[in-house]
C-alpha cells in the first residue's frame, strides 16, 4: 500500500490564502503593490509590534507583508543562484493571457520599474521584475495549462525534466511509496 494512501483525504486546495513576506517599509510596499501592480489592499492588522497588510491577487488569494523595521533586504534575480541562505526564490503571479502579460509589462515600464522582455518557457510565458524590497517577482500565463487537465507524467510538454527525481517514477507507477516527516521549529 502506498504511503499517501494511508493518510486522511487531502484538502481541496483553492489557491494561496497568503504568502507572508517581510518589508522594512510598508508605505513603499503599499505604493508598489497597489499603485504599480494594481492589486487591492484588502486587510490591515497589527501582529504584535508589526503591521501586517494583505493585497488581493484573486478571490481569497493574497500576498501579505509584515513590516519589520530595519529588516535587511537584498535583491536576487529570479531563478539565479545566491551565496546567501534563502527559502524563497521568487513569487509568480498568474495573469489570464498574453495580452494581460504585455499590458503588465507596459504598466511596469511606465511606472519606472525595470522588467524583462517576455520569456518563453514552453508551457508558460513570463516577465520578471522586483518590488521595492528586492523581492524577485514574475508574472506568468499558462500557454499549456497544467492545472486544467488530467495529469500525464509522460507528457514532455509539461514534464520535460530529462532526469526526474525518484518520486516522479513512483507517481508514474501510481502512488508515492513514502512521504517525509516534518517537525515544527
């Protein structure tokens, strides 16, 4: 019996409630996410001594920031190596089509933000930019939507890694043989 078959049913995921990021300057963050990206500020609260603000990406999907005064920030290109310990490489926001991607690129440029040309990754197309905190951001649209179809681990359009990790072989065979155990810090 597969390890994942021994677990209770998985939740029916409906998106990302929020990603919690850090900013030393909430005012600049609000100005960028609302003013430049056009996201709606949907909630603000205090979490102890820190401001905690939420920006809507879609229904019940937000990106949130904790304001940590004097927090050290650094810029790193998306997908690029770093000599620093990091857990987050970048965030990619979904847009519905190529026109929306081009319009976002024009909006970023008009606001004085640097942004890449459209990058074709095969199944998605993207542009890359950063926020005022140095966080690497991406906007993408699905050319071939991997989420809107049954999974086919043999489809080279969506599963193009020539040397996939062992878990992929297990998934191709029908189920994961083991799952990791994690601990709270």
